[in-house]
């Protein structure tokens, strides 16, 4: 158990607002309006912790909407433990619907949450998460402000079914797009089968970014053990909500903060666990961002160094998933985790994992008998970019045989490229026969990064032209400076940084260029000489650089001005210097 000192009621942060005899006028102003809906003076001044509940559920965020009801149990737990709950809204983030991309909202939600946690009388906070970006936004803010914080995931949906076929959210849509393009189904059946994948409340039931990031919250030690993957409709989800409410009050008295949990060792545990789960290609972006706000410099080289050798243990679409404690227990036994790290329940990780074995080896494999031997990410470099990620657990046997099985050149291939400037250009031209796209072509998507799109769009996993799909070629190698949905099983090279919009080498590519992609050397190279590459850059600069769409809103301009590359977490450049602000810089009086 934690050995943190016990906080006295006089040391509660909320006393600065609600019980400050040195400033009676300001104290009165802080208190009086909170009484107008029935709170008592004793609740605010009687030495009880004030616990915020960051409500991410709304009608605009269907993956998290059940938190509207779920937090009632959180409040019950807070009250039972002697705290006073204060629920407040989080900026909505819905991955599927938000245009131009929900990635714009992650940093905006982070900023808003930092201001709430810093400027309001909260002693601790429960962070309700679910949909992709809600989890990193919440953890980034918790790391910045550094008051006691705990994550409560809303949980995944139940499995979807179409007759006897299991249907996974997101993943099925990428498959149905191919069936629609091939003429096997019509538009009405496309929509009907897609909706079969969402049979209940909750976030994606596949190991997309939502399940990945909520698993990462548990792997980091920021949510109660075993809580990440409880299905949203299960009674155990409401039970853990109650326990989370109880625990955050105890954390306040123990003064257990994110800085005690979000250590270098905890982030290394997250990388290893992500690989074993077959986690989303968005995980490095978000985990790197959380780490930077926690003061830990994590790079994509760390993801390759620590994670690529880790085998895939969990057998759930698109590449893996499963109960987080069982997977982590197997990893700990194999000597791949730091067992001494602290978690939100005040116990060491190793203590939490004791007795958490594998129950079904067909779903979660033994470390010595994995689904895939090396399941982590490769960090590719070359003359076009400094960093780009490839998720190796989704390289299919067919793809490997077609591109990576030349005995004279193993794990490598050379191909001609066709280049698209944003998703609109791709949709407009992909079926143009004049492009000459064949079964060996590499499709390149640029202008899709944090600045170019803006926000970093999930558009790199491009399907081939309809004519190729009808002929039996259902996937092509893809490369881009944008992202890819975590529910997609495409073996793309993505998150290329720097992006075209900021001078990255993808801006220099031309249709018909040839690339050499060498996974053994971790390298992607444009096969032209240095003089021609330099001449292209001169011509690009003479044209004023790579052109991308104008800002559409004030926030788009602000984000584009301040945002860092995907390999650095797509954080806001000035924001990462602010740490532990609740203690280092208490908010000034407002009167």
C-alpha cells in the first residue's frame, strides 16, 4: 500500500475557496451560489474533499453517453467515502462525426480541462473516458495540473452479430467498403451491416483507439485494475464506478497524484502492454503526449526498442485485445514489465497482478505461444521523414508474400508511387485509370497531418481502385503524414513527421517516383539522387511551400500555429512546460 502522508482537512485545496477566514469576502462569494440548489454550508466548510467528475458523456458523444447515468454511481461512492461530488462537462469529442477531425478536439479539451482543474475548488477528480481522444485529453490535463486523479472508462459495446458472423465496430466498415466497391453488396446493405456492429451503449468493441487508450490508462496505473475492458452494459461497470468514487476520496487523503504514478517505468509498461494487445497505431501519438505533459520524454524509438520484440498475445479484431490484467500478468512473468510501479489503488503493479492468470488461452495466449512473434511498431526513417510508424501485427500473410518475401531482398520491396493531396483528392481520383495504379503501387497521402488537414486525419489507410478490388487485389501499401483508424488492419506507414505542410519530404514526391521500403533496415527512401531532391525543395520553396486549405475557425489557426509533429505527440508547443501547476502556481484571487 502507499506510504504517502495523510492530508489534514486544513490542507485540502478547496479550503482556499470555501473556508479562508483571511479573505472572508472572497470566501462568501465562492460559497453563496453553491448553496442555492441545496448544498449545505457544512458540506463545503466541514473538511470534506471536493471531488470533480469530468463528464465526457453527451448527446454529441454517443460512445460516452452512458456516463450521464454511470456517474450517479460515482457520486454514490464519493459520498459514501465522505466526499462532495461536483460534476462538470468536458468539451465533446466524437471520433466518427467530428469534422475535419476529432484530433482537433483533443488539445482543445485538454486546455479546457486544465483551466477547470486549476481554477476551481477541486481536491481530486474522476476522469470519465471512452471515445478515442477523451482518454488522452483527460490524462494530459491530469498530468499538467497534478491533483489526485483517477480514470473511469465507460467500457466497450457488446459484440455485434450479423446472423452467425461476429461483427466488430469500425473494422467491419473497412471490410464492407471493399465489398461495396466490388459490387458484392449495395448501399442499403452496407449501412445495415455497419449498424449491426453497434448493438449497445459503449465505445468500439474492437481494439481500436478507444479500447487501446482505456487499456493504456489501466496499464499506466491510472484506473482501477481490471476496469478498462468491462463491457459498458454489464453491472460490473456500475460497480467499478462506485469503487472509483470511493477510491478518489482516499487518494485525496493520501495525496496520491498523477506525478507519483506517471513515471518513466509506467510508460515503458504501457508500450509493452500495447504491443501485446495489438493496440492502435494512434497509441504512440497519445501516450507520447501524456508522457511529455508528465515530464517524461518518450519517443517513437522507445516504442520500437521496447515494443517491437513483444509478441501478440490477445486474439481480438483487428489484431488483438483482451483482459488487461491477464495480459500484463503474462508479461510480468516473462520479465517484461516494471512490477514496482505505483497505481491508483495505492498498490504496486505486481501486487495487483498476483493471481491474475489466463483463463482462455484461445483468447489470450501464453507468452511462449503467441499469435505473432514480433507485434510492436517499427519506427521508419529515411530521406523523406524523420519518423513514421508501421504496426507489424497487422501484416497479413498475403501482404507479406506479395511484398516482403523475395529471398534476394527479404523484408523489403521497391514500388512506384501515386500521390494524393488530402482525402478529397483521393476520393476524386482513385478510380482514374490514367493513374496506372496496379497491384504493386504504393498509395501516398499527404497534407493530412496536424497542420495540413488540420488535426491529423485518419485517411492513410486507402483502399485500392474499384477495378483492382474486383480483380482480387484488396489492399495496397499506403504511406502518409496523417493517421489511420485504430480499427483498421491495414499495414500502412503512417504518422510521417515532419509532415508535408511543414516542409517534410512527402511534399517533394511526384507520381511515378520509386520508393524502397526496407523493414529490416527500418528505412524508407525515395530513389532519386540528392541533387534532384535538393532541386525539388528549391522549387517547392519558390512556390511558397506546400499549400494546404485555409483556416476555417479560430481554433484551427491557433492549433496550426502551436501544434507539434505527430512523433512528439501532437501537443501544443507552449503547453508541455506547465507541470504540477496546482501546487506550483495556485490560482490568484478573483476579488
